[in-house]
């Protein structure tokens, strides 16, 4: 599976209609949709699709046609996300109608091509599932522990101290985290 860290966009034009697709991390979905609607008040449709992993490791996905004929825009966009094996990603395609009707087949092709183009123009990264671990470290071992986690690409999410030492919550790849389990 693949994901992205930044937002990318590309424009696809067919028969005077413009399809401007934006791809971004799913965590930015609501704010991106709101921003695009305010920046594009004359746009006709804001079609979207997203896929993300929930807290149980299940893939949640949805496509929305936003007024286009049923099944001609949101579902094809979602199919592109599935086919590219993307996760934790949203795509919103802003459509400016050019006056020439594309028909259902033409809409499916236009939205699919637009989604494929923005994916091609973005920087994908391999998705790595991160694990968290809570660990207690005596004061005498804290500096050695912090040095070791810096070498293993592990992040400290939180730390608290008591009379015996530190209680750390760390996050990283499972193989790196298991060193401390």
C-alpha cells in the first residue's frame, strides 16, 4: 500500500470541461473540501473519494458523485484509488462544466483519467503501519534508551517522570518497537 504526505493537484481538460483533481492525506479531507468550495465558487461539482485505515485496521472507503449522474464520478475515482493500492488518501475533483455534455461513459473516463493524472503527478510513499508501546525506564537508563530510539527511527509520543524513572510512549515500525518489548 502507498500513501502521501503532501497535497498535489493536476488539471485535465476535455470538451471545454475542466477537471481539477486534488490528492492529499485523508486527515486533511474536511478542511480541503471546505477550502476548495470557497476558492471555486463557480465550479459545478466537487466529486470525491477516499480510503483510510480505521483504528481496527479496516479499510474505510467512500465515493461521492456530488450531483453528477449516479456512478459516473465518485465510484470511478474510488476505483482508481483501489487500483493504485492507496490508503489514508482523499481525492477531490473540482469540475467546471464547459457546455458540452460528456455522457455517462465520457464522465467515467474523464473522472478516472483526472484521478490517474493527479496520482501520476504526486509523490507516493510506501505505507508503514506504526505501533505504539508504553515503557518504563529507570533514571539510570534514560540517556541510553533515548540514544537507542534515535538510531531506530522511533518517536517519543509522550514522557512522564516519577520517583523511579520515566514512563515513555513510543511510536515506530513494529520491528523497531519490539526491541523494547
